[in-house]
């Protein structure tokens, strides 16, 4: 099986399934990041996700999880996911953000705490340095794109909705501003651009992400952005300043690359202090 792999200076086009039969080992001096979102772990998922996580860990140095880690955000689901991740999290860095499904039962802090106890580095407006690469993470929010973005005008409910989007964008900006590493990655659940939600019904575009998340990425450029949420979207796009954005929702990757494991690989140069 092959995996879509991006080089730092390469185009965003993925490898095609027929090009090779097995993942190729990373070149010397290269770090690999495997990204996926929308796992939607349920209480019946015990034993089902573990082989996938081991496959991702064998292919990459770091595992990135882009929200909707659980299906209903329950304690039971979080404990199942923690068990599936435990061995991988002991061997490789795992960094994650929550998604809207992780909020469904009103206990996102509990979900995050359970995963932290399993060794996952949970980000919510924070930044972390992993193997010399900076990672900024936030859930993000909805609100629409471009001229279609909802404005904070009229009823208080509308203003509150827009303020939530602004708050999440400020979280992302704060996290990005803290990074001092040459190479950086942004981790989201909601989409920062419309290109990667193309394929979803037009009517729900405003609920899949918002341009307000793109603005911090323009002020604080990164090497790549990963998000999920849009199960029927498009695997990749670019911000207005050319940064590659990858939709790594697991259902989308399974559909777009049926012969490949449902995660996306990104290769970055290994920082000097990590080489050798």
C-alpha cells in the first residue's frame, strides 16, 4: 500500500495508489507526520483502531489527530480511544485537538483529560514543539468563507455565534505566535478555507469552517495545515498565501484513496538538533 506524501518543496499532489506497493522508508534527515481526523471512536471500537494506529506509527515519527476523536464525547468512548492509543503514545509523540463531536455530551475537558493521561498532547489554543517542529492547535469553529462569512450584526444569538468563531481564531493566532521553530504545523478540526470542503452540500459550507481561521495562518505562516470535519470534502487546497491545507477526515481519505491507509503523510526536514 502507498500513502499520500508531501515533500516540503514539492507540490501538493498525492502519490497515486498504483505507483508503489509498500510505504517507502523516510529518507535520512526527514521527519514524517501522519495526520488523520474524524475517528469517531465508539464504545464498540475497542480493538478496531489499534492496528490502524500501529500502522501510522510505523510510517511516521509523529501522529496528528484532527478532532472528532470520539463519536458522542462520552467518558466511555474516550477511555476506549485511550486504550487503543496507549501503546503508540508511549512510543511516538501524539498531538491532537478536539472536534465538535467531542463536545456533544458536554464534557470535553474530561475527554481531553483521559487522552492526556494516555500520553496524548492535547492542544486548545496552545503550541508545542515536537522533535524540533512547532505545532499550534485549536478546534476552530464555523461561520462561512469569504464574502459568505457571517458578520456580528443583529440578534445577540448571531453575535455570540460569530464571537465564538473569533475566539477560536484568536486561540489559533496566540498559539502560532508562540512558535519559534523554523518549521511549523497548524492543527485544526474545522476548515480554514473553502477549497477543502468542496464536495459537501453547498448549504452546509458555513457550518464546516470559516475564513477567520485563515487570517492567523496568513499572519503567521506554517508549512502545512491539517483539519477534518468535512467527510465529503476535498483532500487538499491552499490558503491565499499558498500554504497547503489538507483535509484528513478519515471517511474522506478512505473514499479518495481506497487502496491506501487512511492517514496523510507530511515530510519535513529533520532539524539539525534531531539529525544524526
